C-alpha cells in the first residue's frame, strides 16, 4: 500500500483532512518511524484512542520493552548522550543517541528531536516508539514523543556519563568518552558521499587495549604520540572488532599527564579469539600445518587490488594483472585453526627474497607455483608467534599479520597451558 493510500484510510477513519494527515505521516516516515507505528501515533494525535482507554501507551519497565511494542511510556535514567550527523533519504539530519536504564535493565535510544537530554537525569518518555536495532529493542524518540524530567531517585547498576576503557567498548556504543594515546595516525583520501573526502585513521591505545579509529572531521590534535580525552565518540564494527569513530560533534582535548598505552598484543588461544568474533592487535601461537592456494607469486587487479584468476578480476573482468607476493598459512594451536595472511613484506622475509627474486625463480623453473612450494618448505611444521588483527565471517577466520616469527615458547609449558584451558 502506498503512503497516499495509508493517509486516505487514516483521514477517513479519523474524520480529518487527508493532506494534513499525509504531511504528518510523511514526516514521521522520513525519520525512520515504521508506517504502522506512525499510523498509531497519528491516531493518538487526532484522538482516536484505540491504543488504550486513555489513548496513551502503557508504562513498562525497560526489561519488558519489546520490538513488538508500537510505542511505550518509560521512566529511566539517562546514561549517555551522543550527538552526530547522518544522511538519510537525501537529507542531512542531526540525531541524539545513547543509553537509558532503570532497575530492570538498559536500552539504547535514538532521538530525532533535541530533547536537551543530560546524562544522569531521570526522565519519563511518553509515546516513545520501539524498533529493532541489531537484534535488540531500541527506543525511537520523535516529534510525537513527550518528555518530562522526574524528581525521582532511580538506582541503576550502570555507569553514568559514558567514560569507558577501550577493552569495554562494543559496536553500537554511542556518546562514549575515552582517554587514550594515539599510537598510529594516517591521513587518507576516500571516495565519500560528496566526492573525495579526507579522514584520519590509525590506532588508539590505553592500558586495557588497542583499537582502530576513524576521524571523519580531521583534527590537528590527533597525531601519533598525543594523549587525548575524546568525548562523544561512537563505535562501529570494523573487520570484526570495535572501531572508535569521531564525528563533527566529537571533541579531542590534550591530557597533560599523558596516558599509559598498552604496547604488547593480547595473547589468546585460537578458539577464544575466533569465538569473540574478531580481535584487534592479538597474538596467536601455533604450528603452521599447510599453505593454502593463492600463496606465493600472485597477480592483482590494478583497479581494485583483488587477486586475479587467469587474468580475470571478479569486479573488472579481463585485466593486466600486477605481480605481488602473499602467503596464506594455516595455523593450528590445538584449540582451533586460523588462516594467517602475510603481506608482500612478510612473505619476502619467509621466502628469503623479494618480488623480483620470486619472478626470476618462477621464470627459471617455468612454473609460478615454485614460489609457494619454497615458502611451504620453510614454514610448514614449525611453530610461529603471529601478531595481527583477526576477522571472522562466513568464509572462516583470517588473521592479517603484522608480525610473523618463530616462537621461542617452551612447548611443554604451552602444552600444559592448553590442556588446562581445554579441561576448563
């Protein structure tokens, strides 16, 4: 059914002007309010009273809010308040988002209007819409939502204000504040919505963890070695791990005392790393049991960088491939396996020569596969400590390596540690 038809049905049922109803309906839908929820909201607005005897949605605890609810009334303490710009249906909007909590639990929210929310205050939200976001209910606050401050001492079991360690961040967190050291920072030009866009990306660290970041409004304060307090950041998932994002409304303030940054990676058994769904700057130790196809001397598409097969790129068809080196090694530690991907520099180290040496080797033998065979002969059957970032998807677990070295662990001691973990 088209929006015009919905408006006509509503106008007929409510006995009001169709164009007025249509305008209200279009406005709600433009703010991502589902059509059915928008229609119920308008019925309440125009006095239909079909939701309840009073026309108001029922009051519920946070833990009882469900995506099946069209709208609810909730009283909760504001935990965090974030602000960021979005582009939706061809228009720029500013939204406010974060988390709320009561004694029963917490829930995320998105406000399409500026309700002047502050962390720590207790508010009653009437006619708050409910939608499903990443598998969980989320409150959607729009122009039909009523909000009032409540003088009530509401105890919640959650931190108010948004301060967090990097290790505690999860994709979807918003309105977060972190105190970090910028470990790496690089200015990049990407193809954005409005053409070429400059961003900053790199790595942040505190005592708890190291995570990637992106600053969409490049700030001079973000430079390698700087210790900063970043406020009003939000967290997305990047290759299976949380990534800190700064918008135009985020702030970066230097910290005189500095921030102690974790320098060493977190060492994990492969099974635990994979079960996390991804890990940034992690170390895995295990035996290389084989080398996968697509290793050694390869060719890449000059346009997108994908590996070509017989001169064919999946995206660009027939291309003149560019030579490169890569290794895909299967690492096994007894708890699980992962594919370790070595770039051209690490592959050159284990092969014992660079790209030109590999090409000469292949020409001499008239067989490109000899490069992969040489690599396999050098690494298969040996134990390695591998550092990098792990991503997990439907194709399996892959670790993009930043370091690959023979392990100096005591095999007997590590075997005891693995056995203790398996036995629980």
